[in-house]
C-alpha cells in the first residue's frame, strides 16, 4: 500500500477466505488518515468508509467501490456454503445489492437459492456502466428483478474497468472517424490503400510469430483476414482457419488440443518445460470455446463497445490457447472479426492491428504478461514424459473471468494508430506515387513495374539514383533524364 491501511472489499475477502485467485489490478483499503494517497495498485479510502468485517459488508463495499469481479465471486461462491448467501440476501431482499448478488450466485453456480420473490421493484443492472463496460441492451431476469448487462456468459465473461484513459479513447468515436476518413479518399485510391494495408497486416502477423512465410501463404492469410466478420463465428470456422494459417499440417495436430499446453521453452539438457504461460486444461476447452463464441455473439447483439469486446475476445482466446499451433494469428484474426461483425471497421478496410502490434511489440508482450505472469504461480502442474505439462488443479475460471482493461486500452491505441498513421501514410504514398508515375511518362516511356523499381531505388538511396542503378537497371536513362527523375522524386515524395 502507498501508506498504512486495512484491506477492504475484495482484498479483505481474498485474505479472509484464502481465495486462490490472481490479484485484481487494483485493490482497495481503508487508510488511517482522512486525506490518504492512492496509487495505481491501491485505492485508499478514508476511515469513514470502513466496512464491518463480515462477508456481506465487504461485498457491499466491493460492489460499490470496485465493481463486479467474477473471478473472486466465483471462488467465494465455491468457498462459502449457499445458506450464508441466502441469509445475506434475505436480510434485504428488495435491495439492489441483494438482487445483484442473488443473480450472480445462481448465474455462476447454476444452483437455485431458496429466496422469495422480491415483489414489484425497479430492475437494476448487474454492472454499473459508470464503473465497467457493459452491454447497452441487457436481458431482463424477472426472477431477480435485474438487467443482465454482463457482456458474456457463465463460460466466458472477461470484464473491463472504465478508466479515464479508456473513457477518453471511447469518446473519440474512432469508428465514425474511420468512416469519415475513408469517405474523403477517392474510391480507387482507397481500394489500393486497403489492399496494401491488408497484405501488410498478414505479413506482420506472421512476423510477430517470428515467421517469414512465402508470398502465397501471406496472401492466403490476408484473404482470411479480409473475410473476417462475414461468417458466423463457430468452432468449425476456427478449425478451418487453423488449417489455413498452418498450411502444411504434416507435423502439427489440427483441431482442439487433446493434451496440456504451454508457452515457453524446454531445458536443453533434461527437456523439462520452462513455462512462461500455461494454457487451459484440454478437458476444459470445449466449454471455454463454446463460451467464447457465445460472448462474440452476445456483445454484438447487446451493443457492447466493439474495441472493448474485440480485446476481451481475442486476448481470452490466446490465454486459453486451444490449439497446438496457430493461436497467435487466430487471436489477431478474432480482433478483425469482432470489429467487422459490429460494423466498427469501414467496409473494405481492415484495421492493421498486427502492423501496430509489431511496432509496439514490447508493449504487446507486457500486456500479455500483465495477466499470464501473476497467473502462473496459481497453476499446479507436472512435466510429462513428452516434455509437455499436465495441469493438476481446477483452472477454468482463470481463463473465463480475467480483467481485460489493459488489453482493451492497448487495442484502442492500435486502432488509433491506424487512423493517425497507417491509413494517412498509405494514401499519401499512393498519391505521391501516382504523381511520380505520371511525371516519369513525360521523361521516358516506362512500364509500371519499372517505375515501381525506380521508386524503390530512389527511396532506398535518399532520393538519388545510385551508381549501380544508373549503370545497370536504368542505364538507358541519360544523365539529364536521371537528374529530372531525381527532381521529380523530390517534388512528389518530398525527399532528396
């Protein structure tokens, strides 16, 4: 803590019931003085906020000041007898807190509590939209008199806190800005820019994995990215995409894993696993993937912010790591799918998230590790004879209910880069190239392929034709023509 205090809310419940969960990104505590200092890890409240020590008071505090944490609640529901929750809810059956807790208990455990009808009361939302991102159109639960605005389902439901940074990014209206920017560009120019951006994103997605695929394989994956959002998401569709991304499957098992999985290395002498991240147990994959697919559909129908939904979906997928190979590229494909399915991406344009990630690869790794690193000590495992891992404890909830706030902020920044950098840069390049190509035709009759080669040579040499270019590929140009070409390049591309 930034100063002396007493844990409160979720921190107190974790401590009291010894809950084995990753700590939330930010905890709450009661400070000793009336003007406490908070930081990124701890929200320090004044002594007047001190809740009673019992479970109910700590839960009320948590709901009010920290929002809903499904992972902690799931662990608490497993640790405490259902009768304790019945007593707690019956104490104030018409209260908003009691009805939210009642719904969450039955939603998560699929066990029915012995609670009387609360009568005619106004329905309250499960998530407070001022605290956490939620569906704009939730579904009513008449039994509990609540509106279920959770973005996901019991099997998969990451949540995102409404931080000042994310709120500012959302309020920029980047989807509308993207459509407006596309509308200002000539359709033929936009089509060419979109084609390059798509191919570059496919190439970048392989580069993130340390691969340099053939042009044919890059183009094939680019076509898969372009089709994102046009088909309903399903396990069969993800399996099909895995076959596309792998290409040669002679040495890779396709489909969901049938054994453990991890990301990391092996000891070179013993072949023992050295995990950086341990994937979901293969026994849990069918349920987790069904939940993930339901999440994708529910967030579109319920009006969830598309970028928030895309981040939760895609990073949840990569933490689950359902396949032996291809998870990283499918994880980034899911971003394209979620944005396109929600109508966030302008028609014909793919946000080049992989290109932005490649530029920000260190930040990307930090975001991935923000959850996988604290999760690792909570997973009990042993090495198998084949050098894999076997998970020994129940871990499914770790992949269902993680906090995706940092992931959403990172993805929003990638989308912002598309609008502020990638799209304008590509449009400017094409406009400059068209002017350059037209000018070249006034100097020499040259095919387009030669003009493209000429432009590349000039770009690589600071706007000057190298001695090699003038004596080999472009030896037919006179010195006067070569000088005009260099001046033309400087005029059109602003270099030289």
